[in-house]
C-alpha cells in the first residue's frame, strides 16, 4: 500500500486503523451511489474522486451503483450522462455497473422478514398525518393507530401492497422502532410507499418502491461494501442504517460521513439546477456556466484539473464554502503548462501601418508555449492592416497606460515597434481605425538601439485572420452565497446578468480556422479558450473561455459589496 501521508484525511486514518486490525479482512470496497434524477455536478466529483481514489490507493474495488428507487423523477438520460461523467473523471468501476432496482426482490424479501419478526407494520396514515405524528426534537412522537396490527395482518397487507391492490399513497410499510427516540429518523420510518410509475429498468413490474434509508444499507450489504462514504446530512441517518442491518442480521458495512462541497457563487442543489434548466436561465445541463460535470467539460475543464481541485480542498468533517477561484486556479495551472499560445482579438479595432508596403506580407516566428520549449514555434502572417483590441488604444490615455496612444510607441508581439500617428473617426465621432508607422529595424519586437518600450500588445492580420464566435463566461450567480436570501425572495434574483457575453466578430490567427473540436488554447493576454465540441464545425470553430489568465474575482467581490 502506498504512503498516504501527503494526502491524509480522517477517512484514510479510519481505513488505516481498519487495515491494522484486519477489519473486513483487509479489504477496501467503496461505491458511488447517484440517484439518476439529474446530471452530476462538481460536488459529486468530490465524492467520485474520494471513493475511487480510496479504492485505487488501497488496491480495492469501486462500484458505480445507481440508487434508482424513485421512478417518478428518474430517466435513462440521467443514467447515460452519469456513466459518461464518472468514466471521464477516471472512475474505474470495471464491470461493476450496478442498479438498486436489480435488488428489489431481495429488499422486499428482507422487508417481509422484518414484518414476520414484528419489526415492521403496514400503516394507513397519509404523509401529512405521519409527519404530524412524528413529534419534534424536544417532544416525542405519537404511535400510529395501526402500529398494533398483528404480524399476520401486516404480512397479508404488505403482500397485497406489492400485488397492487391498494391506491397510490394509501398505505406504507414502516419500521417499528421507537416513537419517542431522540433521533427523529428512528421514529418508525417509512420503508415502502405505493407508487405506480414506469421504472426506466423495471417497467411496471413494481408498484411499491423502497425508501432511500431502507434501500441504502441493503445495497451496500449485497455488494460487500466496506466503507459506505456519505455526506454529513446522512450522519443522523446512520443509526437507522445500523438498525436495519442489525435487525436483519446481515453483512454490515461501516458508514462514514464527510462535509459536502459548497462552492461560492454557485448552487449545487439538483432541484435548483433542474429549475435553471427548465426555466431556460441556461441552455441546458451542459451549459458551460453550470457547475455540472458536463458543463465544466464543455467549458474546457479537464478531468485532471477537477481531480487536482478535489485533492486541494481535501476531505473534512465540517461544512464550509470553497471559493470558486480555487477551482479556476486548478485548470489555470494545468493549461498554463499545456495550452498552445495563439493570437486572437475579441473586440477588433483596425490599425493601418502607413509606411508598410501596400501588398507586403511576411511570416514571423511565434512561440507556441514558453513553458514547454519542445512545443516549438509557428509562423504568423503580418501585413499592412492588422486588428488590435479596442481596449489597447486610448486617444486620451489614463495614467500608467502603456499601450497604443497617439505619439507613443508600442511593441506588436513578435512583430515590430509601431508609433501611433492618429485616430480616424466617423461622422458620429466613433473611432473606426488607427494610423501608425513602424520601425523596420525592430522585427521581432526589440529595438536594436536599446530603447525600452513598456507596452506590448497582441494583434491579428486583417488579411489573413478570420472571424469567429467567442463566448465569454462568468460566474452564474453574482453573490458569493446565492441561496442565502431574505424571506420572500428567490435565489434566482441573484443570477449574474453578465454571466455570458457572445462576441460574433472576434478575429483569430489563420491557424485556428481548423481548430479541432475540444482543442485548448491560450489566447495571449486574454485567457484560456476551448473549441466548443457541440457547436464547432469544420472551418468554423466556436470558442468558449474556460478561465481568464488572472484572478478577476476582486472585481466581483467589490460589485457584491456595492449591491
């Protein structure tokens, strides 16, 4: 077993102790148990990386098991997307693609066994009545009037529930535990409800479905899981997990809980993410602004960057909010080493170099990646007319503005030093182009006489570049904690209206015209960009900005304070 010291956490410490004492025969077998009622998000990625990483590092096994016990909210689309996401992240479940629905008969048989032991009963109370009978944290609950039914009557009724003799919602099967128990989850919890809904795998074979607390431990037991790792909200459910397994006398895994991921400027509730999709605040589950794994993938995040992020934030026992910039830094650090550098101008302003030959064209050497010398160089065409960023020109510059302005020299990256002569305006006073002159002795951008030029800007040849659509993404929510809203307010009021800007006339260097879908680049001075795998076409790439070159969150935080 490898040394875990560098990435130790309380779960690894527990497993190490289990290994030392021979618990579970030295085995480590984990699982990721998603409900197929939505797409996976970055919070699920943390769980996948944790469970899969433990199995890998302890030479154990990892299962992907769908907790498909609620057919009214489940769909095969979600199943397919989850499988793709887990595999993309590197979750190696081998041949262990499993479904809770395949255990329905075993679960029913075990429930009937509890009925025959007098530890479960059929109850006719409705959901609201059950809730009212449950009591409060400081007051005991009230026994159901049906709690005293005989074993024979309960067994008969439960079998008839399975056969479909009763209407939906008319009866439930409940565990007989203790209505005065200090843990509300132990107050005769519901094990089965009647629900006629088409199941994506079982069809109409069943009209009763197990509740999560009943099914969860049974699934783990059937699969011989050793460490059943859950998020903290299930900590109060652990006594019930243990009670069911002990009452049945079957193999008993160990449930462990860790703090779920809470990410700033983000919501990670599947219900709320579904609302955003349904109400068309985003284009779909894979919208690059979404915190879903499919959204992050389409934005240009890599599996390794997400794994690095999960490793960086670690595993803790206490809830906290992780700043979104930590996730951004993970992909930024990776792409800085791996992404090819290219030139693109997002908001073009034409520059005419008056003393450059009218029909002249030359090819200049440009470095592909200064972080990786083996990446080599490429040729960039240069001619009399180029495009620069509108923000790189100021007719009346502010202090410490070292880019293009009348009367001042600036370096064109890999090209020449140019001096701005004047700005040309239309009848409305808008600047339409800038006129410059160049110094032919400064090819490559350096002056042979040693004069220092503070400013350097990127550019694209007007004749050789091409127009492309570029999408600039920002945080989906303007507030750090978007779900913390005043009573009567909606979290969607915190949506960031500037989370997407579509630029339809960006100019890119000619080599990008045939960028492969899924290719990653650094647009020099602008950020890291990804050729959208869904919307890019041969010869017409669409670029999504994955992340800026530098942390821009100080501006967001300032805007939040002002709001």
